[in-house]
C-alpha cells in the first residue's frame, strides 16, 4: 500500500513539474495578436503661419515731427518700428494725470506745439496692455486708454524730459518722465533726420481737433500681386474643437463647415470666411483692454498673421459692438477692400471669441506691372470734401492708402487713394464722385 502511494505521489509531482515548464515556456514565447492603437483625436495646436510679438502688431501708423515752425510727417513702417523699439527701452518714471490742469488751447499746444513728436495710433490702446511693450517704472498703471504718444524733445527740467500719453478725443493726458540721455539718443536717431520727410500742414475740423495732411501732391505706385490660398482644412483644424466631427456642405457662395457649436461660412469668390461660435453670446459693452488683449491672443494662438509680402496691424476697436479690427499694410500704408479681403474682424463674446472674419489668402509675389499715379495735395482733398457738404466736425483723420481690387481669380490690384475717417468709418475719397463707400469699423 505504501509502495503504491509513493508511485502515485511521484507521478503527480512529475506531472506538475512538466506542466510548470510547459506553461513557463508558453508564457515566454507567446506573442499576442493585437490591433494597432488608433491615434488620439486630440491633436496638437494647429499653427497656420507666423506668431508675432505684439510690438509688431500694435504700432502707430503715423509720426509727426513739429520743429522749426514746420511739421514733417511719415508713415514709413521701418522708422515707426525702430522708434517704438527705442521707446520700449526707456524707463518711464511716474504717470501723472494732468488733464484738469490744461485748457483747450494748452492741450493743443502740448500735443501739436513746437519740439514735439507725435506717434499716432489708429485707435485706443490700454495702458494695461501696453505695459508689456513699454517699461513703466510705476506700480500703479492707470486703468485708462490712449491713442497717441507725444514726446517733448526739449528738457522739462535739468534732469529729465517729458513723455505724454494722450487720449485725443477725450483730451485726457498722462505725463511721464525720461532721463536726458535717453532723449539725446532719440533726437540723434530720429528728430535730427526728420526734415527728409514731406512737409505737412494743419487743418482744424473743429476747435478741439487738428489733423495734418501732406502739403504737396503725392506720387505713388499702383501694384499688382499674385495671390494664393491657405488650405481651409488648416483653419478647420485650428478653429473647431473637434475637427473630425465637422461636416462640409456646398452653398451658393462657396462652402459651409459646421458642428454642433460652430459654423464657418466660406466665400470662394473673394476668398474670405466667417467663423461663428454659435454657443457664444456677445452682449453689452467690452473694455478696450479686454478686446485688444483677447482678440490678439486668439489670432496669435493659431498663428494667423501672414509671413511675407505685407503685415497686419491693429486698426480699430468698437466697445459697443465688442469688435476689434486688424488691417493689412503693404508698402507702409493701410489696404482697404469692401469685401473684407484686407482685414481681420474679431468679435469678442462674453467668455470667448464669438465671430472671426478674415481672408484665407497669401500674397505670393508682385508682378512687373507697376505704374505711378499722383494723389492730389491734402489741401485739395479738404477743399473738395467741404464742397461736397461734408460736415467737418465728423472728420477725424485723412491718410493715403491702397484700394484692393480683385482683377482675376489669383490677382489683385492695389490702387493709391486718399481715405478719410468720418464719424468712425473709413471712406475712400473719390474726386470724380460725391461721397464714398464706408469701410471698416463704424
């Protein structure tokens, strides 16, 4: 009996050892048949083209030099950019609100008087935003806005010179100070060379507003550019939260892309689109700071600025419409187009961007078909506008620019023209016609 028990025990033990070896070998050599894991639907941020330093986007669009009883002006982008770069290195000490200290005449003298340089922005900019561009040595930044910087090129005292931040329509003025060494460098680099620019003359539409225009006719070129298009799929990937769920439909003007919360309508004729966040609301007035901060960040996040042949700059803000506009500049001047081919319009919702309208074109290169034309002198423009019964009190500015026209599916023409800002809207001056077509923010 004991012998039989031992035999069973030995057989059982041998079976267990063999089974263990077999299972171990299977475990080592087993190669499971698995389907490859699909890539996640969550993609990295899509960048359309270039991101920008905000110093490149929020630039003045005109400089005026008041010296020797004359005024010289320029819209040269390189000079404006260099001047802002130098000013951004200043250490501006203190910001004192001196608005109540100034009479109407003193205000005009402070802004337009002798030995002044005016850096004029297209519209209001908040101190809170611009503190990232200019160094304010002040812990208490005003919760306010300005639309021009005025540099006094004579000494305010033996130790410093003055810089003014002005909201022109509201006549609000904040005074800061810089040391004299910074001012001497500024005068050497810019003021001493200002007489090379065209001479301007002053025109007062009202007792409280003054604008400056070219004294002489302006010779300019007509340009033709070949345009390409940026793939709409890239914008779909960048703007929709889940691009794989977006459907596409044909419309009578182009294409329509949509999901449950957003809609992108494309006009293939003028190569523009409008993206709307349907779930968003845009109610009430927004602050200048929120508008320019959030809309510029929105465009920068997907690299919405062009990389070559022109650039876009901040051009206007409308607090009640919650809208910010960025306009194309080419050859130093703003470009206007009635169909939206030359500007980005961004409407801010209560929590996010509500609407984004823009072209999806790229300027590939200039053709050799270049001709010159001569724009009339500023005085002739004023005379004709007044003859057409334009209300001078509504004239805010008059500048040269380009009218963009699409002459072929892949070709546009840039024709020089005078534009005047009238009651908040930019209108092309047409010498042969009465009135004009309003453009941009109203």
